C-alpha cells in the first residue's frame, strides 16, 4: 500500500487527487473537534461510555468519537450509509425504481442519487431529534439549555454537519481517490487508534495496581468515583498477556480478511463461434467470478443494529436494578451474553444470504450469457444454468457468511475471556478499515495503469 501511494505521488494528476483527499479529511477532523453549543460534553461522554455496548457505541466508533462529544459532525456518514442501504433495498422492491436503475442510464443514476441525498437529510433530521431527546432525558444539556432555541441550534448544527459530510464524500469520489464516503468512514475509525492504545496502557496500569493492592474498589470510591465508575475502571484492567493476545489477534484478523477479500469462485464460461459476414466472432473462454465476501460489511451492520436494538431501547428507558427479574432478562440479552452472540451469528448468516441474493441474480446472469452466446460447459442454457449458478452462489455465500460471523463475534469472545468489553465492536471496524484500504489501493493501481496505457498510445 505504501509503495502504491509513493508511486501515485510521482504522477502529477494523482498527486493533486491525493492532496485534495487529505485536505477533505483534514476538514473532517477539524469538524470533529468543534462541539455543538448547549451540551455538557463530560456528562455525555460518561453516559455513552456506559452505553458503549449498544448501537450507540457502533455509531461513536464510526464517527471517530464525535458522537460521544456532540460535535457538528457527530452523525458522521451514518445517515448517508443508512439512506444508501434503504434506497438499494427499495430499488429491488419497487418496480419503478428498479426500471430507473436498470434502464435509466446516467440520468437514472442521477435521479437515484438525488433521492438518496433527500433521504439522507430526512434520516439526519430523525437522528438529530433522537440525539437531542436522549441528552434532554438524561440531563446531559448545559444549565439553562432546555428551551426551543437550544434544541433548534443543536439539531440544525448536526443536520447541517451530516449534510456537509455527505457533500465532502461526494467531492472525494469525484475529485479525489477512491469512494469518498468509505474514505471518511476509514478516517473516523483510524482516528480511534490512539485512544485504543492509551486505553490498553491504562488497562495494564490498572491491572498492575490491582495485583499489588494499590487499586481497589474502596480506593476508587474514596478518590471520587461513583460505584459504577469504579467498577468500570476495575473491569477495564488488561494483563500484559492480554495485550499481546490482542495484537496477535488483530494481525491474524487482518491477514484473514485480506485473504477472504481476494477469494472468489470462478465459473468457466465458453462463448460459441458465430460468423458475421466474412468474419468469425466468439470462441474464446472466460469466467464468471463470485466473490466470497460479496456482501461486504453490510450484513454485520444490519445484524448488530437489530440484535442490539432491545438492549439499546432498555438503556434509554433505564437499566433495571440488581436482583430483579428485569435485570436477569437484561443480562441475558446484553451484548456480551451468549444469547446475543448466538442471535448475532444467525442474523449475520441470514443477512448475508439476503444481500447476496439482491446483488447477484442467477436468472439475469443466465439470460445475459444466453444473449451473448455464452454457456457454462456441461450445462444447457436456461434453467439448468440458473440452477447451477444458484447452487454455487449458495455455497460461496455460506462460506462468506461464516467468515463474517467469525470475524464479528471473535472480539466479543475475546472480551469475555479477558473480562474486558472494550474490544466488543472491533471486528466490524477491522473489516471496514481493511476493505477500504484494499479498495483504495486498487483504485490507485487502476488509475496509474490507465495513465501508462494513455501515455503509450500517445
């Protein structure tokens, strides 16, 4: 990756694209440091730390920590991602949108993009309102900020920030390198690395203090911590062997993701010879590639959003008291429980099949092959070809789904072994970071290759 960026820097046109992308990311990071008025940031951070295992924890990671500090970019690219997913699903469900995407050409894509932007603003309005109501209900606003004007300032700032992030992502896609929204999401997650490293160092120190008796629950309470905060500090302790295990696990996870990201099943395709006038066309061999990681990270995001929804809603209502039946149910469906892990695993597999069926239509693929005079050796065109493609797709999707599920639940299992929940959503972050990095490198390689051919032809 570093070698590719260095080569791209030597091409003047690509250098401009790289500089433009870096400047946009700089603006994004500056916006992540500008706090919205009328918010008690310290109380908000403490509250979201206690709700870190809910869907709000995922939002905070994807926004680069801006969600927990109520900055103008607190909503980040989440409204745009949700909007894109919704429109993509509606394109399959609504015939008018399907025709627009399939037959509309460039104009149809522009209309769908406009619909996606309007939907993004609508989702940002809903999320900004929910964010404000959460801060109001938990008493996280500044003193005297209960009126209409503070509410309007907070919500408008976040809606405008989300729209501006969407615009920046589109500008990077057009004038920069790679997919703009993915690059911004990548930058937000990577910005949390120093926080993760400092958390590990603090965890080792706390573990050492517990081992020699200097750090106890009573000492922390006497130092001014509440009972819950003191227990959270003790739970964040990490032994040295735990840090080594985490680093080795992250490296192994990255290697595994890179391997699966490039893995694909290639179905051989043969094209029949046909004569047009005096010329003979066709007769060449090709293949139909099916990527193992076809669905990307979307099944994980879908599954985590739905599986953690009950505990998120319960956290808003109020965590039950210890010793009650409600607390027992709460602990049973908590995002660190065995029930959650099983449900999470099943949902990832189910959403992987669902999303793959949307992305890859065997009937349409078989019809296109037939129109182009292509066929799969050993299978007649029509239904036999469709059935064969379906069987291969199901096998490939199964391995891809198991891969996603293993990567997603591995950090949760590691956190249970270590007794530390700080890595509970690391799998999703690693998949996104590695995937975006690989796609960006491929985009740079393709642009450099295109310019080499252009120079050769000139």
